[in-house]
């Protein structure tokens, strides 16, 4: 039985597989690889204990993909996993969340050439992994984007939320009436008054703006022109990342992954490749990557 864990900044997900079939799954607290403080390490330990308590059977192997993973902390995480799940370290595989998602889309049938994974969650990145020695750290990674919200991350949820709120606040500055986009965003924030908006944004930071992205999408579906423009531009930005890595690899295969790929963003993305000979791999759960990365034996 293989346990896959996908640790993220908004939530962590797990799935238990038996014979290649998912038998149980669940969500747990947000966890990340930012283990720079004792408090963060305690949070990770508690999170793993919570996951173990929720998993209905003892796994024989555990595969973990972790957002923000630093290789410096891999030994510590392996020790935590070994202690929590009562497994030898040879039964554990620790990697970053993008490798887990990439394996789910391109490596479940073995290293057959791969492709480019375009990920759009809170941030954005395009990612390819050239498997030189299957399942080892010697694999070559080719990527574009992933530079963080202070620099770019265009197309992701933070970017979509920020663009939406910026457009709305400019409408307010101009004295226009409340648009559909404004109504949706103010509904999430809980107020249309600047002191409350300021507290929401600057009190909670990146996650607060990322939570506005679904409201931008709802406004776009409702016909708001600013919201529709943001969805179009998000797809174009993500297509730019995918195209950059695709050109460097020469492999005309793409997969989309992440909660920011709503139908409008995905449609805009696909339009950028309509005249190009590109094959799209269906989107699947990143947790399926555990089946490709689990240690043998």
C-alpha cells in the first residue's frame, strides 16, 4: 500500500493506493518545506501525526511532495516520516510538489520522454524533468517562472486576485458605480471601505489576494469586462511559460495542473496553441505521482 502526500500552502492532500487503485483520501492542514524555525518543525511534525491518524491502514511506502522544499531539510523530513509511519527510510521518497505532479502526468508509465507541466496555483511555473537515472536526484530540471509573487507569478491565483482588486480600486478612484467585479470582490473581503480592504490585504498578505481569484472568475462568467480580460491574460501568461519550456525541450506535449486553471483561463491557454502541433495530456491528481515515485520493494 502506497501513501501519497501533496503538501501545500493552502492545504495538504493525501491518498492511499492499493494495487494501483485509490482506496482512501483526505485533506489536512497546510504544510510546507519552510522549516527554518522550531515552530515550523513542530507544525510539520503535528501535521504528519494528523495525517497518520486519518489514514485507515498502515502503508508500506510513503511518497511526499512538498511545496517550498529545501534539500537541506530532506533528512529531517525523512526522519519525521520514518518515526510517524514506523517505516525504514528506504520505504520513503521525499521530493518537491512539482516533481510529484510531473510524475503523475508523465512518469506513471515509465520515463517515456515526458513533456512540460504548467502549474497554476497561488503562483505559476512551467516544469520539465529529464529522467537521466530514473527517480534520482540526478534528473535535470528545466523550468520557467516560479519566481514568486514579488517578482512575477503571472497567471496564478495571487496575480488574478491582485489584478482584480487593482481594477476595482481604480474604478473607485474614478468615481464609477460598483461593477460586478467590485461586488464579487467586496463580498469576499466583507467590506467596500478602504480601511477594511487595507486590513484584509496587508494583514493577511499573499493568501488573502489569492482567495479573491474565484470571485474574479465568477465576475468574468457574469460578463464583467475587466474580469474577462484578467482571465484571458492569465491564460496567455501561463501559455508563455509553457511555450518557453516546450521550445527548450523540443517535446510537444503539455499538461495543465493547479486550481487556477479555471475553464476560462484554460480556454485562453489552449487558444495560444491552436495552430501548433502540441499534444495535451489530461489533467490528473498530483497524488497519482506516488505510484511512479514509490521506492521498489
